[in-house]
């Protein structure tokens, strides 16, 4: 690797930059999500036997079985990614409880596509953002990648192996979801996006720009911009890289430029510097983003461009007074989360990340721990945009090179996100209190620092921290999981160390349930239930809030997730830890945290519902409020006024009486908030409430819809558990359903779902090219139906790789030596003879130097439909006279020597067929398979 900086200057002519060609022409990032073929279950590779077969089996491009280019996948299911096959199945008592009792297993995916011949010479890369769990990838019959984490992306350079024009490219992926990396629901399949990226030979590599602003003095900032270029050609190239900072309004603020020499087929790292005065700061309240545009030129011509976002913010971690964002103290009000949602499993549409983060922000949370793995890129983009701080966490604790590359991939991909403030290298590792654990963390932390020195490294330990050698000595921030009783002791013994809770609470509740019956797997939502190692929500926050030296909390968890059904097992299939349920419907814990965390507006919420059966039954009423006092009133009669306990909240034992229960909040002697709940009548009608009224017609956008039933007066019946059936019309479909009941075994796909304690959720997704309306109808026997109409906004299609119907290309041939005498076209090739015949591809004519005759040979297995019904072999540009023999029978004769397309029909027949083409031409002429041969 060689970098020659010939000159650096920081002021470019910004106008000439702005006037340069449209920047998008130099790289194309095309979605590869559409039109995959999927087979559930494994497809064993056929046994390889015999010399010839073994010989060719070991050659490039010759992968067998479902990895072979000509494998018959015509009957496989066709689907679009992201896809999680585990969520499609039934809950099954024989499956692993940790994975939500979902069968996972093995699956195969295949995708066939064409690349335009005018893309020859470009650098071509396949990108897979996430496949659960382990996978092997073949491209055009070559194994090109094995991925050993369900949470890391991988990029495959396919430049050399690409086929162009009518020659097809085939990706085959065997996904092994028998393997597990977690003890929670991990889904199964290609559950994040996939891409084909086309770039010029001189281009910026994937994750190749690091641009993270650093504060230099009170008003001065610098963005040290690091750009990694790749020159994929065999000649060295002189390039110029320019970098421009663009503010949130689109103004170009400053620029810099550097010249580089890019060695052939090598990477080159260039460093530029952008200096800025008084930028607008990124914060959780005002997440202002800037853009850094990179342009690469060779001989004055643009070869690549890339734009990345960044934010100006400082982060400071102290051992005595916690965390500071932009030099202002900020207690971390964090939640841990896994990455699945009701109905969709781990195949979460991008827009659902916004939905979930907005819910957390509405609760007053300002931090998110990605438990226990790197999240999707789109999630982090949403955190940047919406303003939430992130602890980005590595999955596998292992300092060997294979696993270290998972860690360094995470840092390289994620280090521009202003939202990320901490890198976590592990969660609860048994070696945390040992020398080995210490050494592994030390090594992993050193690797992180090579890529990013601006954020501290942490590890979430649930013990071992008082051992003589332990991981706290190897991290910048010590993370405690469930160590409430140890915070003070550790702080006293190590006042110089920076401490945070990295995981806490593990309190249990089920939304809308107000009794606990462990035998029935029912938990109340009064914040009374917790794991033996955990604490209630209220205890947790009190402990954190009263310790200024702690950075903050990360509550287990913000949302429920599939799997880990603690404290139960079968038939409970989902977690009970969430502050919100699997759909994002708030449980009581949501309001507890709102009252504790939100200070700038009044919060007041009361539980339970007011639909009890018997008058006089004592009902526990709980009010969550940030006022100074709360008064409870039942049917106009004051029950009592209480001083609000900011940690514990307030509760009353109230003899039930149907009617109206009211709570009023007072601060500074004034009424600041009011909450009312009334006894409802019977369900009379359904109500559908979308999260948004508009949906983009791009086939990706998704909108969750809340389903409730109302009584005849229009009040929501919180106790209803009725079955509802849905129907969709227009430009979209239902991609999943849920109701937040951890004990429910209803299907999460389809068009039916019962309400659980008054609520259910339907997730709608648009169709590509959609416009007009997307209509959802909800019906339930005896109730007035509801109809929801979403406006589908016509938008540009997401640039995608075209979907084609696969066909078989016969591209691997054996060619006999030329001969002066007409040979037997069906002559056997000896099993140990690798050399008399040569391997050739179709599409290239041969010069017949010393004879008139030669034979092409190919064995192929027609697709099942062709085996059943027969088919045709299409020769493009066949030159010379020819006899076409199939299974030693003459099928057709081409009588003239001219180059033409030639089509031969063949009859049905089982299994493999042997095809021989005898070519006859004039000595000295060229002849043979001038174009593709396809079986159709
Ligand atoms: C922790 C663990 C989490 C989850 C939680 C449940 O020990 O880090 O992944 O299992 O317990 O309480």
C-alpha cells in the first residue's frame, strides 16, 4: 500500500464542485431484495464419485447440488427480502424456548440476475447486511463466502466472476439456523437488506469513509476525514479526493482536497481535514446532521462519490459525575433491546425502526443498548435522525482473527454515527473475572482503538469485577449488569473508574393484566414482579438516579421480544420484560418511566381499566405522574390526595364502583394534569388507528395499525379479547400481526388476530409502484366493521437489480481435439482422461487449424418441467455444419456452415442427459458454439 500526498489544500472552488456532473452516476447501489427463490430445509450435496466427477467437482465454478448454477429452483417459493422464515412457522413445544419455540433449521436461497455488458470494467460488489445465523454463499458455482455471525454484514467482490448479458449470475446461499448465537429469538434467513454495488475501478471501499467531528477549542472543530480507496485495476492511478462539508440546510461549508497515487489492485488510505467554526450541535433534543461528500477524480474525471452523515457533539464520561453531552450533564435513561417485532420477527422494515425509537423517546428514554449484537444500519440512521444515544455491542466474545473481524467490521461500519457513544465488546462472559477474560478484552479494545479513539470501550459484566484480575481493568467504562448492591462498593474501591449500569431491572409485567397467577403464566402490570437477580422499574431508577457517579441505566428491556419467556416456559413463548409489549403498546412501566424521566411537560396516567365485575371489590389504582400531588376522584367523590413519590408513584385501594375514575395532578398549587377512565359498555365497533395516514408506494414502507374495539359511546374497551379478521385492498399487504400477549400461539402471518386486553396490531406494507389507496377492513362477528384508508404516495422505485425467470445456461463444455476424419460423436471419454478433451465455454468460436471435425460434449439435468414435458435447446450463433446428438441419438442436423441461431426440441425423459455436438467446417475457418446455449 502506498500513499503519496502531493498537495493538500483546504479551500476548493466550491462552485465548480457544485456544478460538476450529477454525482449519482459514478456508483450505483441497487437493491437485490426482490425475487429470491427459497427452499425450507436442507438439500444435501450429491455424493461425488468416480475420477472425472471428482476432478471437475474440485474446479472453480463447479459447485454441485443446490449451489450449482444450473440447479432446478423453478419450483421454489419466490419471495422478497428481508425474510425471516422462523416467524412464519407455528409455535412448537419441541423447539427451543429461547428462540420463542420457533423451528429454525436450514434453508436455501437462490437469486439469478443479469448484468449489463456496459458494466464490464466496473467494480461489482454484493452486500449482505445480515443473515441468521451462519451461511455459505456461492456465486456462479464458486464458494465465495462463509459467514459466522448472524449480526455482521459481509461484502463480496464479484468483479472477476461476473457474467454479462444473457449469461446469468447465480447466487446460492445455504443458511444454517440450527446454529445459535443467542439465548433470545434470532429469526432465520436473509433478514436484512442485500445489494449489488457498481463502482468505477478507482472507488471508495464499502465503509471506507471515516468522518467524525472532533472539537478543538471553544468554537473550532475539525473533521479528520479518512478515505480508503481501492484501485481494482492492474495499473497504478493518480487520483484526487475532495471532501466537502454540507450543513443541514444544504449549504456547502468548507472543503479540502488531496492527491493520491493508488497502487494497482490495492487499497490506499488518504487523510483530509475539514475545519469548521461554530457548527450547529447534534443532541438528543436537536439531532442536527451534517453531510460529508467525498468525490474521487482521476484525470479530472469523477470516478466515485459518496456522502456520509455526521454530527457535531462532544461526549465526556466522568468517574464522579457521570456523562456529559456537549458539556452538559445527561443521565443515560437507557433501554436494552433485541431486534425483533411482532408479526415480522427480525425482518423489520426500515420504517418500523422509526416507529420504535419514537415510542422510546416519547417515554423519555435517551439511550439504547443494542443487546447483544450490532443492529442494522437503518436502525442507526434512525437513531442519528431522531436523537437517541447508542451503545453498539459486539456479539461474539472471541479474540481470534475470524471473530475479531466481526468486531472491527462493526466499528468500521458504525463509527460515523453521532448517536453511538459506547462500544461494548461483550455481555456477561463467564471469563470476565479471569486473566484470560482480561487479556481478551484488552486485545479487543486495542483493535477498536485502532479504528476509533473518540468513544470509550465498555463491557457488560454480571460479576467477577472484584477479582484480582478482571475485565474492569481493560475497559474505559465499567458496565454492571444487575449489580445494584455493588455499585457503591466498587465506586469506593475504584473512585477513578467510570461506571454505568449496562443492564438492570428485568422486571416482569403483562400489558393490561392486573393480577399475578404464576400457575396461569399471568403477571400483573403494577410493577410488583421481577426476576430474582433484578429489581422493579421503580427500584431500578431510584438506585441509578441517586448515584451521580453512574452514567445511567439500561433497562432490560424497552420492548418485549420473542423467546426467553422468563419466568415461565411452555406455553409462554415471548418475553415479559418489556416496558412495551411486542407491538410497542405501552405497559404500566412505560408511564412509570415517563413520569420519572420527563420533566418539561405534565405526565399523568392511571391504571387499571375501569371494567370490573363486582361493585365493592377492592381494586388497586396506580397513578403515574410528575406533578407534586395527585388527587383521585371516583364518580365525583374525592378518594384522597397524595403527595407524589417520584420514584414509587402513588397507589390507592379503591372499592370498585362502575362509572368515572379521575385523577388530577397539581404542581405549585395549580392543576397541571387530568386523567379520566370510565366503565365502558359492550364492544360495538372496531377502530383502526394507523401510526401515519400516508405510506410511500415503494414496496418498503410499512405502517403499524392499532386495532381496538369501542363501546357504543366510542370508548375503547380495554378488556376485550375478540377475534378480528382483516382484508386488504389496493397497493399493499399485511406483513404481520401481533397483540402483545406472550402466551398467545396465534399465527403472526395471515389475516386474523385476536385482541389482547383490548389491543392488536396489523403491519401494512406498500407495494412497489403503489399509488392511490391502501384499504384495510376489519371485521368481527356482531361488531360494526372498520375501514381504514391510507394514502399511498407515488414515489420513485427503489433502484433494484431486475428479476428474471431463471433459465439454464450450458456454459461448461468439453471439446475434443480436431480431426481430419469424422469422429464418433458419442465416443466415450475415459474416466481417468482429464487431458485429451479440453474444458471450454460456449460463446467463443474455435479455429479449426488441422482438421474439419470436433465434438462438444455436455451433461445436464433438465428442469423438472422439461424432464416431464420435453423442452428445447437454443444455440445462439452456432457456426459450421452440425449434428446434435442427445443421449446418443441424433436429434437434428444443421446443414450449412453459416453462423445462425439454431433451436432443437427434445422429448421428455428423466435425469441427466448427454449432449454431443459434432461440428464440421473448412480447415482454417472458425466454427463452433459462438453464442450461449440455453435449455428452455
Ligand atoms: C441478562 C442477559 C439478558 C437477559 C436478561 C434477562 O443476564 O444479559 O440477555 O437474558 O438477563 O433477565
